[in-house]
C-alpha cells in the first residue's frame, strides 16, 4: 500500500495529520476541512465495519474553547459533523465541555464520541480525540483505523473537482456556518457533575476556600460550580477569553509566579484559601497547588497527586506509566502495593487496567504524570458509589485531595509532606529528527530479544523480559551491558553529578537509574520530531539541573548523543 504522504490532491501533496496516543494533532493550517473529514470518516468507517455502530446511531460531538474548534472563521467541528452526517449517523451535539464529560455521557448511552481539542498544546494547533462506544481508542485500534483513513483519502483525492465537497485548497466550497441541532450540553454536564455529587457527601468541603484558576479551560465554570455545590467557598481568578495553553506536567516558573500573584490578591481581600486548582484546556488533566502557612503556593506534580487520590479511594490495584516519579513506588510499597507499569499514554494504562479487571475484585485505578486520573471499577464511598470512567479525568483527583484534607484536618501541603521526598522535572527538544531519536535509543539497547529491563545488584545482572520472564545474564551478556554502561558514562559524567548506572528500563524509550538516586529517561515523541527527557532526583534543584543539562543547545547531553549515534 502506498504511503498517504505520497498521494496527491489536485497536483498538491497536503500535510497528513499523524495519529498519536491522544488522537490526532496538528497545526491549525494543516487541519483543513478535507483532512478533518478524511480522518473522521476513516474512524467512523472502522466502527461501522466492526459493527460497533450502525447507520442511524448517534455520535456525541464536543469541543474545547480554542477559536479554531468552532469559531466564526474556522470550525474543525463543522468538518467532523459533515463526515458524521454523510455516513448516515446522527449528531448528538454537546457543545463546549470537558473531554471526560463528553466521554461519560457517551459511555452511558453506548455512543461513539468525538472531541475537538488540542488539550495543552500551543494556540496555533488543535486536535481530534476519537472514542469508541465502549471507551477510548486503544493502540490495537490504530492500524485498522489508519487503513480506513487511507482508503478514504484515496477516494477523496481521486474525486473529480466538480463532484467534490472541497476546493483546491481543501476547504469546503460551501462556507456557510453550521446550524447545530439542539444542544444536550446541560444534560451531559449535569450527568458528569452528578457522578461526583453521588459519591462525595453534601457539604463535604464546607469551610474550605479554593482559588479556581479559570484561564481558558473548557471546564472552568463547571469546576467552580461543583466545588461550591459541595460547600467550598470559591475564588474565581484568571479567566481569559484568549486561549492559554496550560501543560499540567510542565508548569513554568513564570506561570507559578503569576498564580502566586493571584493568590496574594485574594489573601489581601481577606481570603484564606487552602488550595489553587485548575485544569488544562479540555479539562482532563488537573492542576493543584497547596498553600503553606506563609501564603506560598506549592505545586503538586500529577503523579504525586495521583498517589494522594489513590490513598483516599483506598485503591489496592494501581496502574501508572513507567515515567511516573518513583515516589509512587516507594509510597505504595509501604502498603504492600506494587503498581503495574505501562508505556506512556492513556491507551496503554487503560489496556492494562482492562486486563486486570478479569482477575482483580478491588478498585482498579490509574493515572498519568500529568495527573489525569482513571477509574476502572465502581468504588463504594461514605455517601454513595463512584461510577467508573476509563479516561483521563481532572475533577476526581482535585476532589479527592480536598476531601482528604477535610477528613484529616490537614492542609494539602501536609499531605504532600507525607510522601517520599522525590522530585521530578520533564522537558523536550523540538526539531529533533525521529530517525535520530530511534538511532539514539537503539544505541543504549542491547540486542536481546524482548528485553525490557536489566538490574545490577551485588555483581549480578538480572535480565527482565516481556511477559514476566527473568534470568541472570551470562558472561557475554554481562560484558555487553558493562561496555554499554562505560559508553553511557561518557555522557552521564561525575562532573555533571551522575553516579554509576545500576539499571536501565526499555519499556518506553530508555530509562537510566543511578546509584546516586538520579533517574534519567529519554523518550522520542510518538508523532512529532521531538525528544523528551524526564528526570527524578532527591531535590527539585537537581531534577531541574538534569533537564537543563540534557536540553542545552547546541551541545547538551541529548545533542551530544545525537552527534555520536
């Protein structure tokens, strides 16, 4: 089959959107009506072909607050809707709402759903998240979806211009705005809020004050409404009509300073907030900061926020990506819990959670380093039951940590202080060719089939393979790994603060463990020319220094590795 990138549309080669773990993403200029229509049609044809849906079925549509999602000048939702209607399906329009609210509504009705959102990525980009009637698109779905997208692309590109919906540049010939059917927004959002109201007691946040940093998050008003309905006093700050990209996994010092300024304004007005809370653009990733006794904000990283949430829910089966701070492992180990590790991305976390449901009877939870929290089973609480939702959710971890404070008469910063003192930081290099990333990863990967991890302990190297097998390395394998460590030590030098390598994990990229306690994780982006670097250390300063050294241009750790790979 020829590559989609080699196909031409009326003498031009349009840029094709790329599928990643969070759906499709790309620059708004590349997300033409034609490209959006092709990808949406391919996804829906896949569902029709596997009889997951049939003509006449509803498809839930929603979006975030980006101007390109459904604006006067540009509407990606309009192109999505046209594809839905042309296949004989019915639009259930939910308007602007959080991704998990859309998903929860669709799951209750056993409907496919499509969310137009770029999540936390920059203003000039957007994306589309596709969901099956029974949940998120998983990695196993990607290949057949892409085959259907390719077939749709060939058909649309070959269609004579006079019969096509699109002009020569890929935009609809008919540029009139879409008239949406009556919105089910209120019904869907109330159902979503009732998920929490049915679990947390009325007045469960009574006496608590919170700042809700609203910016341009699609769930900004819903979050404030929910907190108020549970008894909290809410201070709404920072609402913006201009889109503000917030990456809850990488909050900058400048952003924290701005949030601190907002906090101080509220304190000056007599406020006594316990926490500042917010979400990313499509409100599936939480942002939580505690407030210490001096009125200073303390950012709670998402992987540690997940720990506090799991504690509150009394979860005994936990699934997290390999990139999670190892404070998660240390904290859960105190309770005899050993988390299951996956590749990075919610589809991997969900697939593992679903596999565990067959053998586990207790609550199964998962979360990502960005804080998005997933629940795979019903949880009984003091007031009622919490319904499962196998997609990233921002509201649940926010409520869990606030309610935990209320029950224990502690502050958010006190709960954080009870976790192991391990600190993380992440960053990335843009314009890092994907071929160079693959070569770099291959350099540090021994040629041992199915190897996922090796560990050096008391002069013995233990090899761990896929499917749980493990054995001691033989003489030649041990020499191979020793040589690899010597080579790596040329980059991870003592002068840069690194110790001796004691372990490397290959589950998703290459994750180096050092006897000093440092962890350095290198991972290529799945659908962009980017190379990511994750650091974990015994101090925040050390983790930040590791990331700075790794990303430095033009001769930092990653660029130096690139030159020799």
